[in-house]
């Protein structure tokens, strides 16, 4: 095929064939000839040209039928067809264009017109093919980039999950050591101080007052240690389960914040995977802490509902609210979102200034693995 392109000329008039063939060959095109519709269809199917010049009026299969068959075949449907005809009726042109022709050249031919129209439609076809090729290449590049992004996102999720697990394990270890080691030592010290206070009652008020103050200091330290330990890893979560841990947290929340808190759960206990239970508790803990610090709420409602496939946590308050879109990058919200996303869940935060806040979380249920 030449650089200018290959053209199939279909015409039952020999003189017309020879004229167009000579004209286009001199212009640098490679030319193939077909004197009737059957030969034209066979030639186009065997080796599709870049352009077909097709006479309308031919015996047997006319140009309209040839064009209809070309456009119906996948191999030839994209070849541009220019109709050739001595007829100049509008209905013929409309019929040709409706069948998929790209242009119409009237006989007798004008050399400049034929060359201009041929050149234009071959270049348009090449530009279209080049554009389609670029689109395919770009689409492939985008698909590859998207695939790499998905892989990277998956690895990031896996790393986040690993870090969360390590963090929770470390919290549990620290909480256990605080409770078992430091807590027991402080409890023993408190008992000893109580004993010393009783034994030193005869040494005067100044001595007993100092011992009593030390005794109270140790007691407050034990209480603080207990709160820190529970904050790191609630013992009830491991011993009694999620429902008991949430109830205990809500009770403490009521005492600390003097906020009316309504708790609704549809299970006495939730048979969940330990990591999922920790995630639900941590999200609830983070949300209630934010309410206590920032919302100025007088009422909060917490609902934990489990179905066969999902577990849903709703936390709603009547506080000052905030612009959720403007605060979407805050670390507290990001932390909750990341925990939920890690399990393939959904989180929705609805809030407006002065209208309170509602956090809705939906997580797929993962059951506790039993040996």
C-alpha cells in the first residue's frame, strides 16, 4: 500500500473506471478496479481498501445495496464510501448518506473536486484510526495505573490493618502490665499504709495526717491507673465481650459528662471476630470522646444493631454540630474512617452547625473463629 492510500473503484462503465484510475494513480494512490457489485464485495472483504468510490447505478447489485452490505459486515463497515452518480436527485443523496456513505460526487467528474474529496476522507479515516489507537493505548495505560493504584491501596490497607493489630496488642500488653504489676504494687502499698496508720495512731496527729494523705494519694493513683489501663484496653472487652464493654463505657461516660445517654442494643452479646469487636468499640469510644470534648451536647443516643450479614452502629447527639465537609481531614474522623474501611464497611457522618451530629457505621459481620 502506498503512503497516499489504496482505493477501490466500482463502476460498470469502463471509460469511467479508466478515467478515475488514471487520475488517482497519477496523484499517487494505489488503485483497484471492480466492474460490478459482486466483485467489489469480494475485493473489499479479501483486502479492505482505505476508500471506496462506488457507482450508484449498476446492473445486478446496485451501489446502494453494495454499500448496505459493506456497512453490515464487521470487516468492511469502517471503510469510507463515496458515491459516484450522474444523478443529482436529492433523494439519491439522502439514501446514500442514510446507508453510511461519507460523500457524493456527481458525474461528469471535476479533477480538483475528486482529488480533494478523496484526500479529505482518507485523511479523516487515518486521523480517526490514529485517535482510536491513542484512545486504546491511553485506556490501557489508565487501566494499568488503576490496577497499580488498587494494588497499592490494598497493600496500604493491609499495612494499616497490621499496624492497628500491633497497636491493639501493644495496648493490651501495657494495660496488663500496668494492672498486674504496677496496680498490684500500689494496692499492696495502700494496704501497708493503712496498717502503718493504725499502728501509729499514738504518735500524734501530724504523723497520722501525713500517713492518711499518703494513703489517699496512693488510692487516687490506683484509680488513675485503672482509668489509664481501661483506656488502653478495656478488660471487659476481653473477658465479658463487646456488649458489656459498651455498657461499662456508657456508664462512665454518663458520670464524666453529666450527659443523658440512651443505649440500645439488640443482643445481650455479639458473636463477633475479636478484631471487629475492637474496631466497633474504638469507633464508639472515639465518637463519645469527641462529643464530650467538643459537642456541648445534653443528650446522646447510641444504637448497636446486628443482623445476619451486617452490624450497624449509630451515634447521634444534639450538640453544636460542625461542617462535616470542612472537617473531613481531622485525625479523629480519619481514624474512624480508616478503621471502618479496613473491614470493608461504610461510614456516614451527617452534621451541620447548630444541628447536632449523627455517625452511622455499617460493617459486614465477621464471626468469632472457634477452634
